[in-house]
């Protein structure tokens, strides 16, 4: 029998593990857009299913409600940024992974980062995800620079928000952009994801739909050669797994199932299957605990919350669920996060769900983009902006990000197919 404090630490590690792994989510079943509905008051948290994942989420749901109330009281702009209907019955985690990109022939090596918001609909027991392309312009960062007297007049990408402005600016920008309340944030280096694959999961098998090749990859400043992936099940270590997920394909044209977001979906499925396979192995949870301790001490994972104290608030339910997990009490799929139900990939419609557009295409229909090109705001034209966005708008929520917010609300607010609701936990 495992002792209670250790069970709590293992559960804390599991919460961190699920969130880091969650950054891999990609395309899944698509939901057609519908017209947004009128906002309604945020509902009180509902009990979540008595599974390991559901038990872990319960204290986060309670804490999210407290944070929202505190932020609304402290920041008058919060109510304008955050859409109450969109956030009803949800708790949201912003994940930001960063590292190096290699995009020949234009870029040998450069900093890059990727934002995704995992949104848990605890009434439906479903996970949704919103990702926004790293090339998106973020006027909030330009205004941050301007306030500090260091803006040189150039448009700034959203991928640099955390590096320049930290967690607070990152939360503000993503709330402006999506309307989702950024309740919790987790930031990690890409090398931490490779380490997760190796040290905790001990490799992963991905079902590759068609043979293809990817460019070389930089990881922690070291260049790794191009790789070729055959069709079928492929066993991958951490570096190969990361290269499969993030690196551009060498071929000019390739199967749509090999688009980056589709690859992320396959990677998420593979990792989820591996988690289910390993979840009854006590040594797996000890490896997870060691991983989280090491990565946080090395600052390769950064939180704006501490999962340990949060889980103490849900102590009895956590112990029951964690005990079932480590003792093999039918944990199976219940140990893992639910599969992704809805995704929104905010990127030019040629590659994703739209909401933004490359500036060379956008300038014909958006006079604001044409104006900023004439002002030489874009020394690098490889940047995307909302369809009708005006980076000079006094209110960026309504004047710049509106097209993105409409896309997110339409996708996530659409009625879900009828299904039996998850059974609530015992009081």
C-alpha cells in the first residue's frame, strides 16, 4: 500500500504530465461553425467524473472560479477580454512550448514558440483545444515595447510574447485573441517534451499514414539530420518524436494526413495509448514524479500554479482515484485525459481553420494591412493578421482580434452531439 503523501505527489506529477503531453493535440473531428449565442452567467462548477483525470480537475475548476473573480475585480479590462458564455462550464490551461526552428532555405535557426489552450468542458467531460500560429502579429507586444521605450516600429509575432513580457503579458494577449479565460499557464522547452518521451514513456509508437521525409532539426542548439519516416507503425525516441511533430516536410507536396496539425493529432493518439498502457505500472508514476521534479528544478517547465496544494483541496477524492490507478482498479482509459473533441487551428485558411491570413494576401481586402506595409511595419512579410484586424485600434479585442474570437466561439459553443452525460462524483 502506497502512503498518502506519496500518492498525492504522484497525482501531482500526473497532472503535470497530462498537461505537458496535452500540447501535442491536433486535428480531430471538426464541428461546423454556428452563430454565437448571447452570453449567459457563468455556472457554478459541476462535480466531475470519479476518474483519475476527473478527480485531478476538480480542484483546478474551483481555483479557476476564484481566480476569475479576483481578476475581474482587479482589472476592469478583464470583463471585455473574457467571453462569459464561452467560458461557462470550462477550465482552461494555456500551454506554451518553445525552442528552435529550422526552415531552409530562409531560416537556418531561429527562436520559435507555439501556443495552445486546452479547454476542459467539465459538464460534457470533453477536452477541446485552440492553437494559434506562431506567425500571428501581436500588437499588445508592440505596445508593451512602446511603454518601455524600446519599440522600433516593427510588427511583433505572438511567439515572442512570453520571452519579452512573461506570463502576465502572455495571459492578456491570449485572452484578447480567443475570449477564453487563461486560468492556468504552463511553459516548457521542447527538450522537456523529448525527455518526457524517453524518460517517462520510454519511447512511443506512432502510426504514420504515408512515408515522408522531414528536414533537419535543432534541439538545444544541436543540429540533428533529416529523417525519413516509413508508412505504418514507427517506434520513436524523444528526438524522433519531436522531429516528427514539428519539423517541416521536405517534399513540396504531400498527403494532407501529413500536415503538421494532422501529425500532432496522430502523436497525441500515440501518447495517449502509451499512457493507458503504462498507467497500471507503479514505476511509471515514479518516473513521472522524477521527471516533473527534475524539469521544474532546471526551469525547463514553468507554472503559474502549484498542482500539489491544489490537489490537497480535493484530498479524499484524489486518494481514492490515485489508489485505483496504481492498484490497477480498472483505471485504463480513466487514467488519461479524454481524447480531443474539438480543435481550432488559427492559421491562414490554406493550412488550417482561418481567422488570420498571410499579410500579402490580406492587404488586398484589409486597408489596415496595406497601411502598415506602406509604413514599413513588416520588414519580414511572413506574418499573419486577423482578416479585418487593425493593429492601431484603441480596443484590440473588438478592433483587431474579432475575427479570431468569432471563429473560436463558433466552434466551441456549437451544440455537441447527444451523448450520455458522465456520472457525477460522490459528494
